[in-house]
C-alpha cells in the first residue's frame, strides 16, 4: 500500500492534480484579494463562479471556441460585479447581504439559463475541453516536470497572475490608490482619489477573475456543467484570503494547499482505496476552518473593509 | 454638471415600514416578467399558473403551507442570528444536523413509549442544529474566526458527514443507495388534514414565530441579543456578557434550523436522503432579509416564497418556463428589498453644479 503511494508516477500525478484543483481557487482568491484590498467583501463570489462556469460552458458549446467561452465567463463575472458595485458601493448597502444576494441570484440564474438552453437531458451535454500544454524542456524535468509544466493554459495564467497582482498592488501607483481606498477611504478622497470608482473597478476586475475560475471547472477540469460544480470553492477562496492575510502570494499558497488536499483525495480514490469517500471530501473544508483558527487572531483586515463610503452631506 | 448623491432622509412613519415589503414583492413580481418573457412564456398565462399552482385548489393551497413550514424555521433561524449580528449563513448545515439527529433517534429509540418518542426526536433535532451552530459562535467569540466563512464551510462539512453516515452506519441494510431506513411510526409527525400533507410542523412553525416574537420583545435575553447586534462594544461596557449572549443566540438559531430538518424528515421523507433540503437554509437568508429580521415579517415572506416555489412547478409544467425561475425570483426579491430598505433611510438627491 505504502509502495503504491510513494512511487514516482503517483507523486507526479499528485503534483499535476494539485495544480489543477488549485487553479480555480487561485483565480477566485486573487480576485477576492483585489476586491477586499479596496474595502469591499464580495460574497457574490460563489454565485459569480457558478455563472462563469455555466456561461463558459454554454458559449463554448454554441461557438465551438473554448477561449470565447472563457472570455464570456469573464465578461459575465464583470457584469455581476457591476451589480454588486451598484448595491454595495453606489447605494452603500450591507456588503454581507448584497454579496449573498448576488450569489443566490446568480445561482438561480445559472440553472435557469442552462435549463432554458438544454432542457433536462438524460445525458448531460459535453464540450471538447482544454488539453494540457507541455512547456518544452521544463516538462521533461523528472518527477515535478510533468506535474508542473504539462498543464492547462489557464493554470499557467493563474500562476502568472500571482506576481502580476502582487506587483500591481505593492509597486504601482494604482496599487497604492487601491490600498489607500481600502485602508482609509477618507484620506484617499482628500488627496483626490475617487473612492467609489476605485472600488467599482476592483470589483469588476475581481469579477472577471472569479468568472474565469468558474469556467476552468467546466472547460478544463470537467467537460460538462453540473449544478454543484463549484461546490463551495468560492467560500473556500474567501477563507484563503484570510489565510493569506490579504496577500496574493500567501493566498495563492493557501489555494495550492487546498488543491493538494483535493488532489490527494482524487488520486487515492483513483487507486481504489476503500476509504469513505465523503470523509475525504470533508478534509479540505475542515482543515480550512482549522487553519482559520490559527491565523484569525493575527489577521490584518483592511481597515475600510465592510464600510460603505459616503461623503458627508448636509440635508439641504 | 449633474451629480447624484444619496443623503439621509427624515424617518418614515410606521405604516410605510409595512408597505415597503409589499411594494418590494410587487416590484419583484413585475421584474419576474423579464425572465418569463426570455423563456418564451406567455406573460398572463405564466402569472396565472404561478398563482393557480400555489393557491388555486385546496391541495395546492395546503402544499403551499407544507413548503412554508421549513422556510419559516430557517427564516426565523437566520433572522434571530442576524439581529445579534451573528452572521449565521449555516442554516443549511444546521438543518441537516437536525435531520440527522432526528433520523438516529427515530430509528433507534425504539424502547421509549410511543407518545414520548416524537418530543425526543424533536429535541434531538433542535439540539443537534443548535450545537452545530454553536461551533462557529465559539470560534467567533473565543478565536475571532469570521462567522460568515466558518458557518459556510461547516455546511459542506455537514453535507459530507451526512454522506459518510448514509454510506456507512446509517445506510438502510441491503440498500446500495445513500439513504437510511425509515423511521418508526411513532416518530412521524401526525397529519392534521385529510388528503393532504398538512402536518404538525406547520402549526409548530407558527408557534415558533410567536415564541421568537415573545423572546425578542418581552425577555431580557431578547433585549441583550439585540443590544449585541446594535453595538457589541456598548453592550459589553453596559455589563452584558456578550459571549454567552452570542452563544445562546447561536444555539436557538441553529435549533430552529434543526427543527426545519426534523419536519422534512418526520413529515415528508420519513427517511434520511442526501437531497432532504433543496436549499431551505439559503432561502432562509433571503426570507429573513425580506422580513426585515422581524418574526412576523419572516412568516409573511416565507408564505410569499412558498407561493413562488410551489406555483413555479405548475407554471413550469404548463408554460415550459424552467422551474429554476423560482430561484431567480428569490434572488431578485432580496435585491429589490435591499434597495427599498435603503430608501427608508436615505433618498437620492440630484445636484446641479
């Protein structure tokens, strides 16, 4: 038994599965970090991912092009994020409740549109999914090469987003504006930064990433759309933001750890281990909670999070 | 240049607070025309079957009450927790915990006298839901773990605990499906009206509304729970033990959700299955908001939602509009209500510069 686990093919497979399962969480976590750094908690994430998953699948099914599907998923994520911005930024409603509203609305809408187009088929329709792209030379490295460098294009994009968003947040003027808006909106406003516009743009950019993360699940990880395709991955991403202390690199690391547990569960099942399936599925969620217990005490939440920004206004 | 600002307004009179949810429901129903038309449904025919399906016959009307029962329980659960700003998004998991405990008691407690079994089953379900909700409450108060995230994640943990048990110790002997044996007769809710599924859980839900109303208005704990929700720091300095208030709030909130699970098990399914709840816990969030976190508001918004859920089945059958329109309408109702609530406190000002 131990021999089966420790052989090289298993480890290579596990690394590959880890990165695959981490990809949607990396997209969503980085998107959410961008949004939360500007001072908005987007609990619409789970629903936006589901709409992304459905839209990506549907548009690919119709157009025949996977990348058109991905773009459509990102676009739908942006539109739903705009709705979130209208409720939570422009109107200044409770971010908790607006976000949950977006999730409930989008989840219903995703199923509604899917049924509208496909009816209730006995066998779910499928698309030809993305195939892995091996990077020359790197993918030939023993053990880790085939796992890390023979992956989906979207996985590479997710990995590239980690340094990209880090640089934007910490090294550019735009990033400074975003962080100031998230920490001290009044100060940002005083120096001429448009607080609500900045938050809206961050929401929209984050929404695109969440939608793309959802599309990965129906266009690469699987080739069909099922109602529970997201299965709480949006909520896990919210947890990863806290785990990563609002830092893209640490958040992505959390996503990869989650991906590892998810991948391990898949691989062990593949080997036909007679372990209760559900207990394995439970572990990533349980460990996420345990990890939150560990990090929550020293979490450095953006000071402006959850607070809508309204300029002081006299009645008359 | 014209700029739009949102500014504070004078407080609205009491009657407006009652009219607002009604107006929100009307606006939602009007907005529902958009997805109906997109789905190619004929507008008046669709609305007709929506309401006929929910209210048109004795059986349909009673079915609407049957659906309302779990929604009232989960709506109350969420409203009671939100009032104390304990963000319990975990009513779904607590419902399952309640159903799980009730299954266990309903199958194995064969030794107790018949008339005592049902109360035991209900108490087990209440406690299971309450204890499951107290985990995030303890994590929040003792370890500062965000309650939104922990309650959400615990839903998935409970789904998988239930799955593991249904494929393991609780699985019906000889069955290959993830389902339990049937609970014994004495553990089932009595049916109260002939030729319908109108069961004990429906009056119980109405009683629960009254009990929560009483707790909120007439007890010290109800006052303390609200004080914690309004301003936890002030409540603490005012001498309220905020930790135990949040814990007790969570226990009651989770218990109510657990009772929703008991009802679905003991009156509808009679055996535990994975799909015992089609998301009642999540609907409870919308219902609580639509009801403005008030128990009577929860009652009416649950009834509105069950009209939509039951009516949408008939509408879907008669017009071909997908059944999931019910969920779209629920989501829209929440957002419309949010916007309406905002304008009880604020108004839009257009400024010309």
